[in-house]
């Protein structure tokens, strides 16, 4: 180690003037316990360090593989200012090319390193389940929630075909399961049941009355306000519930839906908005058939996201507001609510990269079609 031979404090200002020694200092050797020598280390300090000098190398290697795979284009990077900046320019240029116009569904893509993900998940009950498999993650963030009323349009669709509303709800939920969370009327019913009917969304008035009496006493007017026969039509009519309870089979079964051929037939006998909804549902059904049951964004870890990418209600009234307020308040008090829907590890091998971007492209296409369906129902 090269040491300054001047004594400690040689450049300390005294009375406002900087003091310097009279002679020019010369380089030399000093005692090892003098100025700039290493401090003594206590016996209680562990003498083992973990060095992560390869971390930046891993990130640079992954980002290089992203461009070498042929998916991201180097020409989308205007000026190289670092590997992370290059990935951001390349990825968001790709996303812009594949993103449809979205009027109803809202979300943001965020590129995160591992410490950024860990900062988000640290308060999750299952945070220990996050085991990084990539130095870079794609985060899906939903910072606000848009609510759309579909009750009026649903009433018109029932006149076209009794299964048309249930077909729309089932297809919306299937598309959401492969892409982004969409809050539908059956979720409001389930949330309401957990608060007022002891968790049983299929409770009868008689069964619910027992629970409500314990809560509200003999206030009959208050009890009537929370009975299933009153709440069901307001929050989730039967044809908007994706699964129906069949007492004879003692299990939930999916709603009856219309196939592609039936949706095409309806288009020949309808016009205007009803015809457009049938056409949009047909296209969404075909897109879902092509991708199968896999999750296209394949989030490795999902924290408790407070917001949905879009919310569908029969009517956006005070009852819906109470449920959402209770939902947000619960997540706030629990301390683990986030704005992130999930985190997907960025692939690093050529085949995996191309497959990942192909899945993301299909996911964005489905979201574009799903957005058109929601817009049609909310019009």
C-alpha cells in the first residue's frame, strides 16, 4: 500500500488557514498501524465475505442473448448507455409493435432486477417462495382500477340468446386466466359472501338469515338488505356466475356456453352492437383455442395485487363501493397489498427467448381482443 508520509491532520484548517509542512513530503514507508492502515477487526466479526462480482456479468450476458436471439432489434437502441438501458429500449420497442390499443384494460410492464423484486415481495406472507431464477424479471404493474358497468348491455344480450351472457363471462374468465386478472361479478359475490354469509356464495335466504341475525340482531330491515335473494341480482345474476352449483352432483360445473358455430349463426340474425359482440366473442374463442390452457405471461411469483386490470360490475353502486373499500382496507391493514400482479423471469437461451416472446405476443393479442369484448359489453 502506498502511504502519504505526512502526519495525520496535516491539512486540517487551523484558525481558518490551511497548515502545510515546511518541506515537500516524499513518498516512503510508514508504520502499518499509522494513518490509512487497515483497522483492527474484532473477534466477533465474521471473517467470511460473499462476493457477487459476477452479478453484472450475468445481467450483461442475458441482455446480450436477448438481442442475439433475433427478437429484439439493436436499431431500437438509439445510444448505448449500458446493458439495462439497451434492454429497456429494445423490449419496449418490441412491446409497442405488439400491443393493441387498450381502452378498458390497464397495466404497465416494468423491467426489474432481483433486488427490486425482493423489495416488492418482502412483506408477502409467502415471500420465502420467491427464489430468483434470472437476474432480470418482467413485472406486471396495475396502479389503478377501472370499473365498467355491463348490466344494461347484458339485458339486451339475453334477448338475443339466453346463453350469450354466460358465454361472455366464461370467455372473459378464460382469457383472464391466460393473461391478466379481470375482476368479474362472480368475484364480487364471493367477496360479499365471505363478509356476510359465512363464505357460502350459494347460501339460501334461510341459511344466510342465521348469520345475519348474529350480526344485526333483530333489525329486520337491515337483514333484508343483505339476503341472497336481494344481493344476487344486484351483484351477480345467475348467468354471470362462471360456475354453477349442481346439488344433484354436489359440485360446481361451468356455465353452459355457445360454441363458435352458434356465435356465427347469431351474427346472421342480429345487427348493430349485438352482432359486433357475437363477432368479438367468436374471435376471442378461436384465439383461446389456439393457446390451450397455459399462462402466457407465466409469472413465477404472484404477490397480492390490490387492483385488477379491469373490473366488470352489473352496476357500479354503493354496494360495489363497499366491497372494494373493504378489499382495499383489508390489504392495507395486512400490509402485503401491492400494485404488482406478478413477475416473470427473463429467458436467457435462444429457444427459450423466442418461445417467451411468442407467448407474450399471443398474450397481448388476446388482451387486445378481450379489451374489445369488454368495451362492447360496457358501451
